[in-house]
């Protein structure tokens, strides 16, 4: 069995957290200390931290940090963090859990309350890490002994409490000595693939190539890709998946060329109160993310930009959803309800 490094993107340091500044990767590994509610809010908004599970974890710690600052304003703290990113459901799941904890303990003395909130946030982080290890275990079984795997965006330790979701499956397959090569979509416009996923793969020594987003279809047509695996920012009751823009295109290509298309995500990414993908609010980000690349202007000043951050993969294009509780093959509403009811997760 190969040795895998255990990279972590967030670390609790008493009453604040230190996070990897993902804006500096791949050129510099820099840690930022987040000591105030405003620090956490800015870090999530500016994508210093990103990835649905990690956003939820950092927001949970941010809630504890915020209550330390504003002990009598839980709703204010909640709303400030809730409004940082609208699409990733893990954010709301984590904040609701923290608010529930606050409401159960609000009559305790301030020191006890804050200490318990930090413990709850740490439980969320540790729970996510172990969930990802389980996702990797379930998912690597689906990976052939020799495989070229295409992935999109970043779904690794940098996006989670550790190990990763889609990239966690890849880590587990590599750890179990499968002969894999990863093809990494650069993931325009923010380049999470070329900046972050490639950095993680290089860090682990996993063979990989960076490709332009627009070349994926050509490589698939040349039978150079055996499996596509992505993460998720939200999964609806009927199995539709919101994920980084470009995911829908890959799902169509996979279906047309008859190759497996997998989604790896923890059960906290499911939003069973939203029926279908078209009901998910899709974040639109700054024009400058498209007009600039690495600080250099790459577009005319007067040109307008459409910059959706996510798209929707219909359930009908998904071979299976891999969770820490098991695998949902060919997902639909009936299978998802059965999956959750069977495990008393609702």
C-alpha cells in the first residue's frame, strides 16, 4: 500500500483558525489566521477557502468565533456567514447545526457556551474527514485496476476537512496501488484544477496531466478517458447535482461516449428540501474573474461577461453518487428517499 500524505486546509488554534490561503497556490503555501467573524466572512467570499465541505467547516468555526465577538447576536452572526456563498448547501447545513447547538446552550455562561461551540465545529470537521475516507473506500472499488480518470475543479483536501471527495476516491485508488493517471481540467475561470488539484496530485506524487477545459471532449472521443468523477455543491431530492461550471458538459460527453460518470459527496451535500436542480440558486461571480487571469487583463474593457459559478448535472446523466454511507446507482427521487430512510438520516 502506498503512503499518502495527510494534508489539512484548516487548523483550530484555541479560539481562532488558521487556513491555507488558496489564492496563493500553487506558487506559495501560505497560512492565514482568521480571528474575527469579519475575517471568516471575507475568506469565504474571496475564495481564500472554497469547496462545499470546507466552506461549511470554516463557517462553523466562524460561528463560534462570531459568538465570541457578539455573544448576544446569534442571528447577526448566522446571517453574515449565510450570505457569503449561496449555492453550497454544506454552508447552511453547518450553520443550522451550530445555531441548534447555540440554542441548546444559550443559558450557559459565556465561556462554556463558546467552548462548546468550538467543540461542535471541530466535530463537524472531524466528521467530514472520516466521511471522506469512507467515500474514498466505497468509490475506489468502482475504479478499474488501470484507469485514466478525468476530474473537474478541486475536490481534495483543499476543499474538505481532509482527504477529499472525488479526489479522495482518486487518493484511495492510488493508495491501494491502482495504476491510475488523472486528467485535470484547468477549470476556468478560477483555475481550481490547474492551481489546486494539480498541486495536490503533485504533492502526493500521483501521475497526472493538466488539460484545457475545451479539450476534454476530444480526449474522450479518442478513448483516452475511462472514468469521470466530480464532486458536488448541492444534490437535490431527484438526484440533480449542482457543481462547478463545466460539469454538465462533461456529463453529456460521458453519456454520449458511454463512460461512467460518478459524483462523490457526503450526505450533508444532499438538499432533500429542494426537488430538482432548476430550483437551486446559481451564484454569479465578478466579471473580473473572466477578464483577468493571474492579474493580467485578457479581455476588452467594454466587453460584458456572464460568469455563472455552477451548472446543473441532471440525474439521468449520473452513473452513481458515492457517499460515506454507500453508493446510489442511477440516482432518482425514489432511490434517494429509500437510501435516506433506510439509514434514518432524514
